[in-house]
């Protein structure tokens, strides 16, 4: 009985008054020190006795200061954060460069695979088996008119092109949830267009007599990459949320809450210590 009374007094002493208005809300990912619940979007109240801004974790009920702690280690952490941020930006630029390079390379590889330098003589060794014999002199590129499994090759290479762009679109919306969808879609429209233009210029320089022949393949890759990128922007976060629900335990899900908050979706459930299921706060700044 005594313990219950002391707990009640302590709760009344530390809890904000019901009629107190929130002075702010947590607008960044911040995790409860007790249960690691994501406190983002929760209201901040000022304690009536100490004047310290506090936030209450809706998962475990613990109050904690809403201020960032300032210690002697904080300046060094800020410097390290700047270095990590610079490295992260360079990594992002490199990733986009590699994505554009991959989109252009797969388009050019199609043209290269379906042609041969003049000077090779084709010999049929048997059903489904072909060899090429060098005749001793180079000539202009020629189209392989009887490329084995032509339809399967084209379907496979275009599917790979579409999947590559889809993965790029998914990464954009998952890694950059603060970007408007139109910004991500615009980026994923420009990259295949630039890659296709570069491939067209290189191919025209290398084989001008086959430029019209190769143009439909380049356009096919451009369309596949455009469709794949837009599909990745639309379905990227829903698939990421599904993956989080399927593969990650409930205790880890609060750290990926931005996948739901970016689309104003209800946050997933988490199991409490008692085994019951409780729904996370899904409103911005309201309990």
C-alpha cells in the first residue's frame, strides 16, 4: 500500500497537468531510453515543477527530458557526424552514378551482343550449336541474323533492365523519405533518358549504318527503365513495410517508423512485456 501511494505521488509530481498544452513535438527519430520506442511526433510538455521539457513514452509510460544532453563528448560526436555525413553524400552520388552507368551499359550490351565485327564467318556445327571463324580482315559491324534464342535473350535483358530501375526507385523512396514523390520520379525519368542518349551517340559513332537498327532496342530499354523506376517509386515503401513486418521482429520496427510516417500510415503493432499488442501512435503531435 505504501509503495502504491509513493508511486502515485511520484507520478503526480512528474507528470504534466492534463490541461497543459504541448509546447512542441519531437520531429526527429528519438528513442525511449527504457524501451527503445520511437518518440517521433509525440508532444512535449513543460514540467510544472522544474520547467524542463519532458516527453512521455506511450509504450512504457516513462517520462524523460526532451532536451538533448550536452556532455564533453558531444563536440567530438558532432565532428564525427559531419565526417559520416560527408561520406554518406559521396556514397549516394556514387550509387546514382553506378545506377545510371548500369542502365546505359545494359542497353549497349544488347546492341553489342546482337552484332559481330565483319570478317567472321559463321559455321553451323549442329542443332543449336554455332561457331565463328576469323577470315583475316576486319569489317564493319554486322547483325547476327540467326541469333540463338533471340526472343528469350531480349525478354531476359529487358526484364533485367526493368528490375534494375525498379530497385533504384525503391531505394530512392526508402532512403530519401523526405523527398516528394515527384522529385524521385523526375530523377528516375531523367537518368534513363540521359543513359539512352549517351548510348545512342556512342552507337552512332561506332556503327552509323546500324543506327536505325539499334534504335528500337535502345528505346525498349528506355521504356523498361522508365516503367521500372516509376513502379519502384509507387510500390517501394509498401514493399519495404511488408518486408519489415515479415522479416523483422516487433522490437526493431520502431526504428523504421519513418516508412509509415512518410506516407501518414498507421504504425505497426508491438508486443509489450505482458504479451499484449498495442498500436503505436499514428498521429502527428497528438496522443
